[in-house]
């Protein structure tokens, strides 16, 4: 059973790697249309404490990526200080970054640590990341400097 779980986790990571589309550039995880965070509101994690889909009618462009918001208030907060609300590692999976890869960050699998938003690929991956959050952040910070400008398909 553990072998099957390992294979499935590996397959999920491979699919995520292969499907990362980057219209905004390789440092930001965005769809081929430039939509960041799959349309989720980055401010809502901090103000509402939950993943909240943004409206296609309330958007802001930052670093060539489009962010959606649930309210004009959230949009204004983001535009006043976007770096406060952006997910770490360009919205890629925090655990993936800790092991030197760029996998899709799923907006439903998130955690705020020391005032910073981190996304992970899945609940299983997030559980692995949460076993050593400080250590994984430290490793991801180091790895990110090496992979930030690489397309996910270029990372071996």
C-alpha cells in the first residue's frame, strides 16, 4: 500500500510539473492566460482565513500576472502592498521548492507562517511539508534562488 501511495504521489507531482503554464514568467505560477493562483483572492487568506475565489470583475495585474479579488476592499489592500499578500515561491508548491522543484500550488492547500502565505500541491504534500515547516522553508528559500528563473520542465 505504501508503494502505491508513493507512486501516486510521484505521479501527481509529475502531472503538476508538466501542466504548469507560465504566461507571467517562470518566477510566477500562472495559467497560460496569466491568471495567478487559479483565480483565488490572495488577500482573503489573511482577512477571512480561508481560500476564497476572486471575481473576474475585480482584478489587478502585478508582475504581468492577473490576480482576482472577492471585493474592491481586497483589491485596494493588494494594490497598496502586493508583496504582503503574494504567496511565497511565486505561488508554486512550498514543499516542491524545498526539494528543488516547481510544482503547482493549489490555493485550497495553504498555510500562513510568520505572516507569509505558502501554497502546496495537495493535502498529502502539505502534510509532509508541515512535518518540518521551519526546515522546509529554509531549504525552499535556498533552492528558490537556484530555480526561480527556470521553467518547471527545465528542472531535473
